[in-house]
C-alpha cells in the first residue's frame, strides 16, 4: 500500500471545495472517477465533517500539539475504520483496498485518507504537517522537503507571497527618508 498517496488524499480533501456534489466529484479526478459516479448527498455531508476534523489535525500538528493531533486521528480512525482486502481483476493485478467490498464512497476514501495521514504522523512526525504561510491561502500540505523547511502549499503561493513582501519593502524604502 502506498501510504504517502493515501496521506496526500487527506491533504486534497482538506483543500477541496465542497460546496456541492460537483465540487466533491472534482476531488476524485480521473483515477477515482467511479467514486464521482457513486457519490451521494449523504457522502457530501460526511466529507465536509471529515474535512473540518482533518484540518484540525493539521492545525494541531503545525502548532506542536501532537497529543491533540493523535487524539483526533484516533477518533477519525475509529469513525472511518480500515478493513483491508485484496482486490484485482486478474492474477497480475492484485492490490490492497482499505475497506470492505460495497463500502460507501465516503467510507472508502476516508478510511484511506485517515490511515495514510496517521501513518505519515507516525513515520515523520507532525512537524511535517503544514498550513500555507501565504495569508490569502490557508491550504494544508505535507512537507516532503529534505530539511523540513517548506512553508507554502505550492510554488504559486510562495512566489505570490515573496513578490508581495518585496513590493512592501520597496514601498517602505521609498517612504522612509534616508
């Protein structure tokens, strides 16, 4: 199982626009198109609640409140349990799924997301959880940098923030007499 990929699904969920079913469907993309086809209004409500709770995990982690992050992840693991099973279409395609056959879209997705984020926390620690340093953004991310120095969710936010800081310094320099 690719736990990093599952952890990234938690990030994608927290950063997703869940205004309606179409917003939820866009979360799944082409790889999980079958989920988009099966998602219901009930799933949307479950995803919204889980998104709030996962954001709390990131906020706890980024502020050094590991015990609270662990408590919340344990509660989420209980609410969205992993029930592993082997699946495949032929003998050369065996792979693991995290839920039982016939699980709802929310059960399938959230079991993997919560499990992946929990494994990430145990493997790398909550110092590798991040909330974008660009005040206009607020997206979360997993810090995969070699020296744990990431501060932004994307290059776009980093550039936007750096350009704004540069312009503010230039403005301040022109207003301050020499």
